[in-house]
C-alpha cells in the first residue's frame, strides 16, 4: 500500500523556455562617446545675379571627444562661385579643404561664405562634411539641404501689378509714370460716374 499518493504535477525541462538574447542599440553614452558632428546651413531663399549671397555653415561637435574636419563637398553648386570665405579656406570647384581643422567637444565652428551666382535658376545646396573621429574613422555629416532661387537683377513683385509681364519667372514692375497714368485714368472714371449720377438725380 502506498502511503503517499502520486503527485499529479510533473516538472520537466519543457516547462521553461530558454531565454532569448535581446539586442539593444547603443546607449546614449555610447552614441556620444566619440566625436560626432552636427551642422546647420543658413542661406537666403532668393538672390539676384549681381548680388552676393551670404551663407553660414555652423558645425558643432556633440560628442565627448575632439574631431578633425577634412573637407566639405556640395556647398558650391554649378552656377555659383565663392567670392570670399571666413576664415580663409582653400576652395577648388565644389571641394572646400579643411586640412584637419580640430573641433573640440561641444564646440561650434562657424564658416561664412559669400557666393556669387552666375546664372538664374533654382539650386539645391546639399553640403557633405567629411571628418575624422577620435578613433581614426572617416565620418560624414549632412545638414538639412536648402533651396535657393536666383533671378535676374530686377525687382520682383509677388502680387498684382499694373502692366506686369512674366519673363523667366521674373515679374517686371511697370514704371512709376505708367502707374501714375493708370491711377489718373481710374480717378477720371470715378469722377465721370459721380457726375453722371449727380445729373440723373436732378
């Protein structure tokens, strides 16, 4: 005779699932443990052929180690040339040489350029900043692209004008004498209507 009844509970290795490895992305500390650059491009949306365009490129190192700026590509589009830069940099075609310029952690390096448009049209400025991080890796930083429209060297008028004519997306303003002439016509029409209404009431 069995003194103790058999247990209805059995324990097997099938009752427990093997733990699955969890792959997590880099922590915030790991992401910024080395040099990491961010940049912002500032440029006007519109320009004319005979006026230089001011461009500012702000580069900040958000990492915890210094980096070395090597070169910048794509800032000078076909149809533009750089008239000046601050600081003075070596520029050839669309390539701006930075020659290992050091940028420390949490430091901002601001580059200022004067671009001279050579033709009208719409241009996308999409610079690529190439740098060396503190462990010897090549890295790239891409600020948000900006679009700029270049017009002929005339004043544009965004709303309704007298005698406006469209030529290559540039609206030419009528001369002041013509506007004064059209204004006088409108005044004469108003005076005629007022006189006619006054005579009809007599």
